[in-house]
């Protein structure tokens, strides 16, 4: 049977009182210690855990974010797509606030996310607006398009680079960890490539597949735009907004 505190928290979430639900969980720490909440979260529904994580980030700290275990976090974070946030800003805020918390090992969280069904898709969502930079980093070992690059990596073809990801001798950092420690997308991408290369490979391939899927729509939009330009009489300005 679920702990009474969990039952109360679940009821509060159902009525939209996320702050009250987080306070209920925090009361378990006050009464029984950190370990009690860690154990209890194993019985807490992943969707309810995510509801609390979404409402609290680095600017609004929660005891749940501080104590959630990697496996518990992974089960919850893959459900973020259900919220339909196309920008994935909330997803990035949640991941950053948890895996880069002061006492955590980001690698444990990355491994847990990569191991759960949908985890690599969640990481691809996290990096969705950085696809070109991630690709550049894969090819050159740097994030800046005008930075000095890893010449050895640049001379390889794509298949060779993908194969070298699993070779620790070949897949050595061109940039040090300290150079990319932003506790954000850059550091996460670096950790994926050099410490979790198999997960990085999967995420990279997902980003590529999404980019290819978007190409027909982008081409269609460009064709429609050119058609509109051609239909406009010479010298006639574009229609101005009434706003």
C-alpha cells in the first residue's frame, strides 16, 4: 500500500495543487529523513513525479529534485513529451536542475535516461534546437564554427567517425571538460560524446532523422514563398500587418 503521504500528494496533484503536493512529500523528509522519501518515490507515479519536477527548477528548489534517484528521474522525464512543449524549454530546465545539482553524478543520470525506453528521444528533444552545433561538434570536436578544430577528426568520413565513438583511444576530447562546464547543453553534449558514446550516437542519429524528415516541409515552404513572390505585381510592396 502506498505511504499516506504519497496518497495525499497524488490527490493534491489531481486538483492542480503542485506546491501542496511537494510540501506533502517534503514533510516525509522532516518526519522520517531523506531516505524515507527516496524509498517512497519508487512507489510514486512517474507522471506525478514529473508534475512536481516541472513546477520546480533551479530557480525554485524542491527537496524532490534534490533527492530523486537517476532511475526514478529517467522514468519521469520520458513522459515530458506528453505536455506538447514544442520548445522543450521546460525539459531542459528540469534536466539541468537535477543532473547538475551539487551532489549528483551527471553520468548516473545520463546512463539511466539512455537505458529507459524513450530516453534517447528525450535527450534529442533537449538538444533539438542545437542539431547543427551537435553535428559540428561530432565532426570537429569543437562547438564554435570558427574555432580551431580537431584536424584528425575532420579528415574522417562519417562512418569512420561513428565507429571511433566506441574506441576510447580514438574518441579523446579536443576540448577539456572544464572548457565546457556550463551546466547546460554544451556540457551535457560533451559528457554524452566522451563518457557515454553509445548514447551520444543514438541521440545524434535521432537528430539527423528528424532533420531529414523536416526537409520536405522546408522545401515546400520555400517553394510556396517563391510562388507568392512571383504572383505579386512588380513594384507592389508586401501587405502590411494591420497591427
